[in-house]
């Protein structure tokens, strides 16, 4: 009678468990990569929207006069993307100054807001 030799190798259950662990690890990596990509796009939008807001405030400062009270809406194109710029000038207790707020949105979603007190130079 032949002696039974022990075979080496993994059982089907062990292989399936290992594949499950690898699949879970890969899914976590994919989710992390997607989150990083979304964050990069968001940061790009915020930077471009900030440029639009600062440009609007610079226009007011270069005019060397107080902005008219009220709000205006315009479009700003940065890096091929179109942003909507809402500028609001409000009175302050001191008549020599105005509160000037700029809100920038893209696709109806607010991206960036900037406020400053401006005076006539």
C-alpha cells in the first residue's frame, strides 16, 4: 500500500478569501483616487473664481470713485470656463466708504465669495 503524500497548495476557500481582500483594497484605492481627482477640480474652480472676484474688486478700485449702490451681474471667463459674477455695493455708516461684496458661481453653485470696504481715492 502506498503511503499518502501530503499535497501542498491553497484550498479554494483560501484563494477566495485572498481575492476578496485584494478586491476590497483595490476599491478603497479607487475611491481615494476619485476623491483626489474631485478635490483637484474643486481647487481649480476656487482658484479661477478667486481671480474673477479679485478682478471685479480691482475694477472698482481703479475707477477711483465709490461704486454705485446696488448689484450687478456679469460673466467672467477664466481658463475656458465661464463663471457668473454677482457684485453688490452697500452703504456703510461712513458715507465715504462702501461695502463691496463679490460672489462667484459656476453652474448655479456658489464657488467663491469676497468682501471688502472700498473708499474713493
